[in-house]
C-alpha cells in the first residue's frame, strides 16, 4: 500500500502515563526518539501515582524536547508541525504534554494534531517496515492494553478481541510483585524465567470460550494462591517461567484463531510486552504454520515513546485527517477509524 506522510520535521510529545517522550520524525523516518522514564519514581508505590507523574512530566518535557532537537541536529525553527498524545491516559499527565504542544504551535504558528495513544502503538511498525502489508492483524500488549486489531489501513481498524479485566503487562507486573521483583516487572520475569521450568506449575490460560475476549484475572488469582501454598518451597524461576509460558501461549492461541478464521497471516506485535522474546517466538511459531510473518518494532518503539505518536501525526497531517476535537484531553476514548465494533 502506498502511504503518504507529512514530509517535513514534526515534533511529537507523549506524556500519557509514566514516560515523558519527545521525538522528531520526518515522513515516516524517526530522526530522534527521547524517553525519560519515571519507573524509579513510581517503584516505591508499586504503580503509577497520577499526581506524581504529572509533576515529573513538567520537569522532564522541555529537556526531552531539547535533547530530541539536538540529536536530530535541528532547532525549534526548523520544526514544521507538532503532534501530541491527547487520549487516552492520565488526564493530569496528558495535560502537560498537550499544553506544551499547544503553546509551541501557537507561538510558532505551526499545525498541531492530537493523537490517540493506541493508534500510536498500532502504527509504530511503519517506522521500520516499508513493506508492512495491509490488511494485517495487530496484537497490542502493554501495561494498559491487550487487544487484537484488524488493521485494514491507517484509520481503518476493527477491534477483534480485548481483555475484559487485566492487561497482559499487568499480569506480568503483578506476578513480579508477588515474586518480590521490581516495578514494572515484565522484563525481570522474563530474565528469571530463562532458568525456570515452564511446565512446573499448572496455571489457567487467559483464553476463554468467547473468541472476542481475553481474561487475565484468573491467572493473577492462581499465581497468588500458588505463592501462598508453596511458601518457602516456591521456585521463583519455575513460577516466572510457568506464568510467562501461559501468557504467551494464550496470546498465541488467540492470534492463531484470528489468523485462521480471517485468513490474514501477517501480524504486528506492539506495546511494552512485545519486548518479550518468548512471546515473539511463540507467535512466530503460530503464524508460520499459515505462511504469515511477524513484524515487531525495535524495543525503543515498543515501550511508550513519542516517535510512534509522530508517525501517526505525520500520516494524519499528510492525509488531511485532522480534527479539532482530537485535541481534547480524554482519560478514555475510542480508537479513531474503528469500522465496526467488537460484537459485529
Ligand atoms: O507500552 P508500555 O511501555 O506502557 C504502557 O502503555 O503500559 O508497556 C509497559 C508494560 C509493563 O507492564 C512491563 O512490565 C511490560 O510492558 N514489559 C514486559 C517486558 N518489558 C516490558 N513484559 C514482559 N516481558 C518483557 N520483556
Ligand atoms: Zn502504551
């Protein structure tokens, strides 16, 4: 599919949760992608504290923009457009990035576009894969989302499955907490799992009879019970490997179902949990049987970042798909361009 993008340097800002991101893109190329993580700040509370996140964004956002400009070898006067995540997310956190974006756009008389965070994840593979086929299936797995989306084209999406409770990343993070690991714990669970036996503990799959749903709450309860029951005898490595195994298997089965029923073999894997190598392997195996291919962005584009917001902004500006309402800050918001809803 021939895609057109806004060709000139665009500054993108992402502050929807606990990463402050600033990036410069031109067309679909990423010239700089700076992320300042607040994970350390929130670690002591075991989760993101919205008020603390907003204040940390205030401190980090201008230095992040400056650093991105320096890396790209540009200054603010060479920027031709601005994009910012406006929804969904923590309202106080979003307000910081959006206020800065609006101020800069106003002062420099630049066009501005508000971007949906999930659309950023969905289109993030465009930055590195010129040959990304459409339609394809997208598995979004992060701390806030677990969704399977049919991507017919940019701005043409159909949500095929969502989690009815926890996101896959939350399942990893809660397991990490129960095993006494840090926050966010997905990467640490993966590290620990390398030396563990994935078949040691039997845990429930996240796939239910309903094809349009995933559910991780049963798994969370089972891990809690396992930790309580085994006490001192628990092998953390085996527990981590067993949890990782069941999460990866569940997601692979779900993808396999849609690849088979929809006849779409190409799949993108995006969001923070996409960094997990066991998940990539499991999906590759499932898809290969149907002659499909797995496309996964590099880690810096998988976890929350502003480059993916810039890609969406560049596509939207380049195609005149910009609405004033998109600048409204919203804690929850439907994915734009959703063709039919889940039950259809
Ligand atoms: O996309 P992201 O940075 O932020 C959200 O939008 O939520 O995703 C963060 C999530 C966290 O739950 C983190 O534990 C998980 O991604 N994660 C991983 C790995 N690296 C990050 N989960 C499993 N394995 C990993 N290697
Ligand atoms: Zn995200």
